[in-house]
C-alpha cells in the first residue's frame, strides 16, 4: 500500500482551519493585514481544490464574528463557536474525523493561545499540522515567536503561504496552477 509522506501536503488529505480571525480581535493584532490576506489566498486555493475549510470563532458575543474580508470568500464553510481556547471542541473534532483527512493547515489568532492549543490538541489526536507562519499572528512579536517555537518543538510543520501553495499544486501548467498562481505574484 502506498503511504503519503507526512510532510507533504495533498489536496486529498488536507483541511484548512481558520481560527478566530474576528472583528474585535483583529484591530489589536500585529500583522493583521498580512494574516487576512494570506488566509484569503489559502481559502481561495482550498475552494478551487475542494479542500474543506473549518472556521472557529472565540466567544463571538464578545469578540464579534469572522471579519467580512474572509466571510465573503468562505462560502458555506462551517463556523464553530467556542469558549475554550482550543478549537478542538467536540463538534469540530467529530466533523474533522468524518472528513477522514489527516493534514491540517492552520491560520488564525492568536499564535500563542488559541492557535497553539489547537495545534497541540490536533497533534495529540494524530494529525499532521502545518502552521502557516505568515497566516497567524499575536498582539506582540514576542508572543508570536514563542507560539511558533512551541508548535515547532511539538512537531508541527511551520511553513508559509507560498510553500503550502506550491506543495498543493505539485507542478506548473495545470489548470488549477494557471488559475491560482496569480494569487501569489
């Protein structure tokens, strides 16, 4: 039986998880424009390649909903409300298991809190996690760097938007590549 490498992304095995990019959280984040822009690129890629997208919102009554700049591109992706810092709620984990995909691409806020706890819990559940470093952020650079370092040491693959794009594409010249390559130019 052919087993795909745990460090390679394929559209058949991947899920994009967007964590807590919300109206009242975004304004206090460093690199917010970069995170929203790169998350939108990854959402567009996921839409084109039929990669499922799961979205979380931390206490939306207090922090607002997912920002419009992302909502307009997300289609009917499920949104999971939570009060726990991890996104690994019972409902999300149940739906993730039903998808049968083991490679999770992560974007969101904050790197050292909700992103970190979600990545830790996904790794403990046997998932291969790809943290998009230019798709996550924190209020401070120190917390951002610390969160990435912790996740790297736990075994997450710390990557970036372009690397995810090219890994999913596999080759130039395909119709998908021609359509999506303009997103990273």
